[in-house]
C-alpha cells in the first residue's frame, strides 16, 4: 500500500505558519508542508460571520505519525479551536518512499 496522510490547518500570519511548519518538520512529525498564502476564510465565530485572510497549511506525513502530528499541532496552534483535518491519500510509489523514509 502507498497510503500517506495529509493534515490540514489554517493560520495567520504567514510568519506564524512558517514557524509552525519549520518546528513540526524539524521534530520529524512531517516531511513536508505546503503553505498557501492569501487565502480567504469565511466562518461563524461567537455568533458573527467573520472573514479573514489566512494561510492554508497542508502537511504530508506517514499514517503512523498522523496522531502525533495532530496532537502537536493542537498543542502549538494559537487558535482556540483550530481546524485540524486529516485524510489518507494514495501516493505515487516515489513519493511514498520519500515520506516513509523520513518516518521517525
């Protein structure tokens, strides 16, 4: 099987997203993180509809690291109720080998 896990969250500002990504990759919990800047999030918060610019972060990790990554993200994330979503994905053999060779 060539399943990996993708873990998604949002964060603002860009410097906070970069710091978080560097930390989690440095800790060996993910091998890669894509940061998509200038995203617009519209959501309901404390009875109001809010629109903010946020970065979208997509971490790539092994399925065995998924829970540890999500727990650490939850502990480090500055938001009160961060969006933390995990999905399994089928990867190419070459990318699967890259992701799993970095497993800690």
